């Protein structure tokens, strides 16, 4: 008996599609968390009616953080859309293109992808494996040379 008799073929097309959909949903949740944090921080910076404006330098710095969180949320939503593409290379190209147009580093999506894979909401083991391997491959490509 040869070793080839027990070869593992990996997740099938349906599991790959389910994994991509799960990653997209996870990226939307990550985007929502970032957008919520940005909105809460922005609201905290707005002075109350009749109140003092506070330190302008501190407010300006914090508003930069608000803008960065909002931009990361937008990039996460674009990455979620990219999950509908046919393969990982197309997904990576789309995320890199969008990040470049936004003036951001595409590698910022990598931790969001990994978080989405960890927050997988299904008992389908094959789809989970597909999502984890897809997230790792895309994240590694995004963190590589651009």
C-alpha cells in the first residue's frame, strides 16, 4: 500500500465558498466594531453645549485616531466584498488596490482576517478549515512585499 492511498484533498468547493462567506461576515463584524469605536470616540470629543472645547492639540490628535479607525472600517468592508472573488490571488489584488487608493497599508487587513477566522460561527468543520487556511494565505500575502 502506498502513501498516496491516504492523501487528503482539502476542503471542497462548497466548503471553500462557505469559508469565504464566513470570513466576509467576520470582516463586516470587525468593520462594525471599528466604526462603533470611531463614533464613540468622536462623540466623546464633542464638547457639551455651553462646555469648554478642551485642549485643541489633544482633540486634533484624537480626531486623527477617529479618522484612522473609520478608514480601517471602510477597508474591512472592502475586504469583505473581495471575499466574493474567485480565488485568493484576486482577493489579495483587490484589497491591495483599495488600500492603495485609500493611502493605507494593505497589511492592516491581516489581523482583521485572522480575527474573522477565529470568530467562525458554524459547526461545519470543513468550512472552518477552509476559512482558516484562506485567511492565513491572504494575510501572509498582504503582509508580504507590496
